[in-house]
């Protein structure tokens, strides 16, 4: 018994349409983000962390930031950090942000409005599905005050070409 070319072409088209319909259905109803309207859904890890820090350092924003950006299973190895304490708005100046995959490292200066002491801090965040899955405060160094970082001059601009 031989399959006619015409029947094979029709069967191929039907199988292709079924696979495409299945893929579209999976994308529309993916349980990872179905029903999750959190602020980090659909954003890159650096954007998720930036949103968390902006929310946490507003006046009284620590509890709101935790509710919006943390999952019930988030591992926070620095629960006493400044961004976890409610209080007045805190000045913070980001010095450097490094990201690789789902991990983001933030080097920033945080004012002393809540703790009485400004500090240079290194935080490491791991994100998953638009939320913070893990947070580690790797280092904190007390300083007198936080000042914005001055823009650096590009050394290539002053070279003779």
C-alpha cells in the first residue's frame, strides 16, 4: 500500500497546524505567568532588581517591595538590610550593576535615613519568573555620606585620532 503524494501533503499540513495550535495554546496559558500580574513579569533581571530597589527605598516601601517582588519561597540571607526596613525615603545611588543570566549584582550607596549610618553595599540578586528568588548582601561598608558618582570621562575622547 502506497500513500499518495496528495494525501501525504494534506496530512503534513494538518500535523503542522496542530503543532502550531498547541504551541500557541501553551504560550497563552503558560502556568509560570498565567494570572501573575506582578511588576517584574516579562522584564529582564536588571529591570526587576531596579524596580525592587526603587520601591524598597521609597517612604515606607519595604513591605510593599517584598509583597510585589518576592515569592513565598524567596531566600533572603540579609533580612535586616536597609531595604527590608520600613521608614522614611532613603537616598540611594547606584554605582555599578552587573548581570549575567538571572543573577544581578548591584554596588550602591544607601543613605542613613533609616539606620543613622550611610553605607556602600554590594547586593546579589537571583531572579526567577519576574520575581526575586534569592538575595544576598555580600558586603556593607559604613561611610559618612552618600554622594552621586561623578560621570567618568571617556579616555578615548581625548586621544588624538
